[in-house]
């Protein structure tokens, strides 16, 4: 069973592609409560300091998606889907000037998904 921890909607993928054209290589990081709460934020690669405490959850729309290890402990039993909504968030994420912000929809993983990921 091929199980992914994170996915992305078509609308969000379109926005990511726009941002990639403008900025090049990007990364997602699920914030831990600063600024826009627990919103996924997208940055130019190299603009966000990552260390051993950041967990790579997967790749969506060609962009690595990270979350801090402490926050991951709370979210490890969930599947995340990155989407967008209109409106300006209060973060430093690259989509904000375009009048959008990334949001995340979550659901609990099934028993089969959890077993496949050894959660």
C-alpha cells in the first residue's frame, strides 16, 4: 500500500507552479502556531532554516513539505491536504501578496494507512 502523509489540491498546485516560475525552488513548512496559526507556509529554498528537528512529510507539486518534530508528534496520525483560500493571511508565506493563503485540511489516517507508515 502506497501511503502519503500529505497531498495537495489542483487549485493549490496551480498557485505553487506560479510561485515556482517567479521564485524557483521552494519548500513548504507547517508552522507551529506563529503568525497564521498552523498554516502551511511556502518559502524560497534556503530562506527557511531547517535542522534535524524538522520532519520531511513528503513532496507535493514538486515541493518538499516539512513540519517541526514537536508538532509532528501531534499530527502523525493525520493525513494532510494542502489547499488555498482567498484572503491575506498574516504570515511571511510567498502567496500572501497574490491575495491567497494556503490552508490544510486534515483527517485521521485509517488503520491500514497507519500500519503502512508504522505509526
